[in-house]
């Protein structure tokens, strides 16, 4: 009987809990809206004094923003490390993030980077998650493996059941059709900077301004993930909008009512 149950679980895609992340919901503090902050160049044109008591999810290099102590993200999200990024680069990057973020900001890190995170983010609340899952979104189990950290952040917003999710500084066409840039300088402390110290050149930099086949297919998969999450959220009465008028990211309708008057 036990063997039959195990076979059925495998067929039905059963996944045991791999993390205890229900405490993520305690960070919400009854807020109903969330801003997800990316690192596109458009970030430099956004007025974050207009934030209207929303929950804040920042990601990647957003800790380098000059107003990070004013914005005070509730949680900062990292995608998993991958080649050619080394452990040394991740350690330097995480430690820099720990130094720059407000102490109240929690961290969400993929399981493969657990040891480096625990060494880097001491005396800070750190949560872990794992790739390799599928919908429905559940951070106690494995989540859908993303093509961008924005997909992790969006899954988190859905998992926390915010009624309205706004994307700011998330844009993907600029990475392919324009020079590879962010709101920060790659010549100063950032993932790109620490990579350069280890003689690492990222694929996006090599292919800047071009759209080779491999990246085109990746871009397609990424947009499909966003479309899938948009449909999934809509069925649960969760609204997702692009709140950044300076991006061309049109998977989600544009809406700017996240700003206080």
C-alpha cells in the first residue's frame, strides 16, 4: 500500500514541504498592496517619496539605491547563484547588501546559497526557498524556477496574497535592444563590479545590443512565466500592474495609482 501511495504522489506531482515559510506572512502587517522594485535604469526617474504605505519587495542590486534608508524594503530577494558567478563574488555581494540595507529588512535567498547567506547576513532575519516547483505558488514547497528575479518577487507577492501588486523598475527589452545598464554603475559596488574583480564577464554584457538565438528563446520563456503568473493571480482576484511609466514592459497593464497625492 505504501508503495502504491508513493507512486500516486509521484504521478500527481506531490511535493513535501521543504521550507517553513509561513512566517513570511507575518511580515505583511495587514497591508494589501505591494511594490516590487527592480534595477532597470528607469528607477532613477522614480519618486519614492510617493510611496503610500505599501509593502516593499526589493531585489538584486536595489540596495545600492541612494534612498534605500527612506524606502526601507520589508524584504529583499535574491535569485540563485549560477555560473559563472563564484562563491567569492556572492560573499562580497551579500556582505555589501547586508551593509547597505536597513536592519529591519528581511532577506529571501535560494537554498543553494544558504551557507554564504548565513555567514553574510548575521543578526538579520533570513528566509530560504527552492527552485524546481510549479503552480500553485507555495514558498513552503519548491517554487517555479525563474528566468529572472522578478519572477521570484512576483510569486512572493502572490503567495502573500496582496490584492494589488505594482512592478517598478522591472523592464527586460532594454537589456537586449539597448546597452546593458542598470540604475547603478557597474564600475562601483554591485554584482557586476564584484564579478569583474574575479575576471567574470556576464553574458548580458557580451551580447549587449544584440539578440542572439539563445537569449531570444530565454526572453520568450521569461515572458511566458509572467503571462502564466498574471493569469494565475487574476483567477485569485489579485491585480498586477506595471507602475513605472518609464519602462516598456507591457505584459501587465500600466497603472500609476500607487503614488500618494
